[in-house]
């Protein structure tokens, strides 16, 4: 695993040895202000603070009054662009990163690709997959990515390890950590999707890291119990404020039993509290925020020892270790050891959440006889939980119709913007995803004769609303992943092109790097994203739906975030927002949000004569699901990876694209798991239809050949729109699109097999059954010498 640096990197290391390291601080929260910055300033013989980044303008201004010589930036991309223009003396060589964990997958790759070493605050990553990707990217760039867990470098862990032999065989470990959060409904900690789950994901990391580091444990522990609580849910937050977990570990070399361990975390402490107690046959070790103590009874008598802990010294030691690691020619053994510990702790937290949500979910599937109990099982979505029922009941007694931007509408739209990292943008709920796109196309000013580029392989509602404005659809072939081909987009652009519309099909992110590169030189062409399948997906850490001029999501019944029916548009353009309001949100909301001097204000009372408003009950249901998107997405990521690993060896099945692709991190939303049937590699006599039919007979009623989502170029609406829109297409349309061939999209359509991806931990058993059943059917074909006699009672259905 260890790797010698390239000559350029080695020369860089030699240069670094001759000078201080230029460091940037990203995120000016408490950890930076109280720990990192003082340490950097006190060790100015080793560190040179050259830049600071924080999105909060007021925070930056406060910093600037004390440090006027240090440039500040609102975004990491701006800081990197600045540093590229600096000479060697001011270029950023390393960064201390203290931002909410949801921003890691976007910010860290930007820094790593700029050859900047990173010391990030814990947790290390949201998921094990993300951790592996980020660590792999760091290795490919020959830079270090370390986690700021200062106890790893401090006296508390060192002393605990030193004194551990005095207490004899260890039997139990008890850990508790509490912080004080007065208003749990404020800030990023209020949202599970932003805070790595909640108290357990944030605070539990410290305790698990300390315990596993103490015993040099290199694999995830076995959890026997986990509970998560929202004690003060009335404050309006969805992340757990307290949690408890019980697990067992067997230290390396230990053969005489496991150690029972329990941790408790809370954001409701009356004061900060931090304690770890290790009980052995001969004594007790205890670590608190300020001291490490040993109480033991030896044959020679009782022994009591105590040592104070200087927390700022721990921070200094951590920065010193970071400094030395950067200067070393190759990563040290400690670096690899700490990277492995990051993996183990990340895995442990994933297991805690899976255990807790599975144990507390009413729809847990019986697994004693999975083959019989799951035969014929079909995924139910959405899962109507008691929490959802309570949410609807509460909304019934508030409002069942909202005319302005208040109530649950405001809450959902604000949280949706925050979730996508665009709090200053504009979000607007609609009564369907189709109408959301319809309003967005009106807002963009599409008009007769405009050419609009669409993927040929998508659901019809991506393109059909645009026909109401007389546009000429220009369809593009797909890439191998089923998404619109960037090269096809480049070939389709003409002087009449007004917009490019893309769909993240089945939740797979489009190739945004290539698409943005094509459009960067043609700024007048608008870019819109149809994210109806893509709730929660990201591309290089940036949420899908935030790349262009606007995006629309469906909130229909089967979607990842659903209210039964509904849709929402997100845009950075105020005028697009105002035009959507006029299109379908007349009267009160228009009057509140459209400026009086706007040309559309006189139309506020009537709007355009349409009504697109959502139903408050639908939005209340969707809000409940939005607040659980973190758990939903983690489950989908895990189960999709499980299906890929369990089915990848079947020769004639092609799996969806990998998450890590050419140093890019594409995190699908996993609306569905769409694999492809390769007829060339299939046994003789086996077709896609026969294979799916046999899977259904095996009890996989969820398996499907998706027919309703297909190629659009042959549909009557896009060839003869003048029949229903004679006033928009008096001369009809060219029939060239119907004649044109789209071979890659057609091949994808002809080969696609769709499976559900479960969204709750309760889906674990069903996922395992799906994998077993598919392998069972595949193995029958692999094992038979004469495939013609395989399942003779099943014939390929006629078209």
C-alpha cells in the first residue's frame, strides 16, 4: 500500500523542508477559532497562514478586522483560483478543514486536485465508500489526507495505553460524551443529512475512535444494541439529539473473550461532559476532558495515579504530526494506520445507524426463512411510518390550503435550498414534477422556433411540457450509462439552440464535467436538470440540480422524496422565480414575492390563469421524507453496492457505472438499480425476457423491464405536434428526428433490467434475497450443458 512519491513530489518535499508551510483555514467555526488558529499563530516558525475561507460574510469580516493581511474567500473554488496566481511563496500547500461533513465530498476533491494536503475535522466521511474514494484520490495526487482527531496525538490516549496493563484483563468499557446545544432546530446540526445522521454521527465518532484506537482495533465491532432519540423534537429538527449503543470487541491477540462496550452521546447536556471508563480485573482506567486516572489494587497494595490533560497541547501535537507527515518523502506507517482507523470508525457508525433503524422499524422483514418469507415480496414505497401519520394529522389541524409562501411551504422550500447548498437561491413548490418543468420552461422564455436539446432516452415529461411553447426538440443519443451523451450535445448545438435539458436517469449522475466544459464557451445556452430520479445524488460532492440555471424534481408517489404528488423547482435566477409565480401561483404569493416595479407585478391577481400550487398535506409528507433523506440515501448506497458485489460475476449482466470513475466521485441517488442484459455473453437460448420471467417465477415480483421510459424521437407529439398545437406548429416539424438512429440509447433500452433499491435498513433481507434468487436462476443456466431444455415450460413471450 505504501508508495514512493514522484520526482516532482519529492522535490516539493525538499523545498518544504527549507521553509514554513503555507496553510489555509477552511471554515471559521469554534474549532478553527479556539484551536487551529491559535496553534498556527503560536507556531509561526512552521506555519504561515496565507488564506481563510468561510461562506458567512459576517464571520469573514470579523476575522479581517483582526487579520487584515490574510485574504479571505467565500468559496473554496475562489481561494484555489487565487492561489494559482500566486508565486511559490504564497501558494497554499496545506489546508485545515473544519466544515459540516455534508460539504466534504465537494470541497476535499477540489483541494486534493490542487495538490493541497488536508487536515480535516472528524468525522472522516459520511460513508465508507466516500472515505475510500477520498483517500484514494489523495494517494493519486501524492498528497496527505488526515483526520483531526487530536486524541490520537495527545497524552490521554498515550497514557491510557501505557497504564492499560496495570488493570489486568479488561471486561467492560463505558463511554459518555455530551455537549450543550440550546436550540436544536438551528444550524446544520438540525438536519440529519447535513450532520452525518445526528448526535451519534457527530459525537459518537470521538468515543468510538478513542476506544478502537486504545485497543488498536482494525475492524468494525459487533453491535448488539443501538437506540437513537429525538427528545426535543418539538424544536423542529430531524437529527437525533441522543443515542446509545452497545457492542463487543476482541482486541488483537486476545483469545479469552470479548470486551463489552457501551457508549452514550447527547446534545442535551447541562454542561460539557466527556468520560471513558475501562474496567479490568485489577483496576479501573478513566479519562475525562481534563485528566487520566488509574485506580488499581496490586499485590503490593493500592496504586492511584492521575495526570492532567492539556487539550491545546493535543492540538499542537496533532498539527506537528501533520507537519512532519507532509515533509516526509513517503506516507508513514502511522498515516496508513490512522487511515485504516478512519475506515473502521466510519463502518462502525454505518452499522449503528443500520442497527438502530432496523430495530425501530415496524416493517422489518423476518429473516429466519428468507427463501420462503420473502418469496413474492414487493417493496412498498413510501413507508407510511407513525411519524408520517402524525405529521399529516398535525397539518390537518393547521392548514389544508395555503395561498402564500407560509406554513409548511416555506419550511420545505427553505430546507430544500439548504440541503442543496443554495440558501440564497429560489425554490418553488408545484403540484407535479411535470408542471414544475412546464413552469421552468415558461420562466426561461422558450418560444416558437427555439431549438432545445433533450436526451432521447428519458421519461416523456422531460420534453413534453416544452412543446406547449412551440420549441423544436433536438434529441441526443445516450452514453453507455443511459444518460445524455456530452459529445452528442456538442454535435447538436446550433445558432438556434436556446437550452440543453438533461435527465439524471435512474438516479445516475450525468457527466457534468464534460457537459459544463462544452457549455462554458456558449454562455447564452441555458442548462436545466430534470432531477425526478435524483433526490440526494451528487457529482464530485456537488448536489445534482445545482449545476445549471434551474432544476426540477418530482415528488410523485414512487419518487425518493414523495408527497404522493408534487414537484419543486430550484433556480438561482430571481426572474425565473417570478415568472414561475405568475405562471401558476397567482394572487397572494405573487404579491408577496414579485417586486412592485417588476413588469409582471400588474398580473399578480390573475397570473397566467393556471394553478400549480401544491397541497399542504402532500408537502407535509414530503417534508418528513426530506428530513430522513440522509438515512434513505445511506441505505440505498449500501444496498446498491451489495447488489453490485453479489451480481457482478454473472457474465451476461452489466452492472451500473461504478461510483468512482476516473478520479471523479459520482454518488447516484439510486432511484433504481438498472443492470443490462448482454445477449452476446448469455447462454444459448437465454434472452432478457426469459431471464426476467424466470426471476419473477422465483418470487422477484419487483424485477422489471422498463418499457414506459423509452426513446422519445418516434412519439407522435414530437413529430406531428401540429395535430394538437396547430397554432404553435402551423407548418409541422421536420420528420428527421423520427428517421435518425440513436444506437447507444436503443441498445440501453433493449438491455435494461430494473430492480428496486431499498431505502430503509429493513430492506437488508429483501436485498439479500434478490441477490440469491438472481444467482440461483443464473447458476441453472451456467450449469446446464443443454440450455434448450432449461425451463422448457417457459417460452419467450411474443411482442
